[in-house]
C-alpha cells in the first residue's frame, strides 16, 4: 500500500513539473553584453549573420551537443531549442527523431538563427473557430 501511495505522489509531482515547465517562456538567443560588442568580438558566423546556415558531415562518435558547441557556440544559444530545430530539419539523420541517436556519416543541415526563429513562430497553437450554435463541453481542473 505504501508503495502505491509513493507511486501516485511521484506521478502527481511529475504532472505538476511538466505543467510548470511547459508554461514557462524560453529563450532562443541570449545576448549577455551589448549587441554591437558581441558581434564585433565574435567570429561565430551564426551570430554575425542571422541568415547564415551550413551543412555538416557527422563524424564517428560525434554527438549533437558536440556539433552545436563547435558551430553555434556555448554561451549565446539555448541548446534545447537548437537541438530540436536541427532534428526538425534533419529527420533522416536521427533514429526515430531522437536527438540522442545520430547516425555517423550523415550530412546534416545546420539552420540559421532566422530559420529557427521562424520555426518557433510557426509552432504557435492555431486558434480554433467554432460555430455559435454548436454546444461545447468544458473540463476544469487538472
């Protein structure tokens, strides 16, 4: 009985965490300094030109995190958003669209900052329009 109660408490906690995490805003590109200083000091083409994109051939034992760090850098981008965007553009290079399982030898497309922003903007939920005389059932609570 105690194990069942513990299990239910864990499930409730996980549901609460999932709801809070999904409702939080997220950042695609973070500027820690003045924008002009960042662009002058940086030799990262993804920061200098928002339209810059390129292709990369995956080497043996190379992870998606390695590719992101080498190409996009560590400090300025949200790594989770980058990895999901790269998977979106390169479904052929991942096992079941999982960012943790990348095929070696595949050539992947590294999208530009502008393409990632546009991808996120298009991901907004669509507004549903219902006819006025249609009846609806509403559920409240969690």
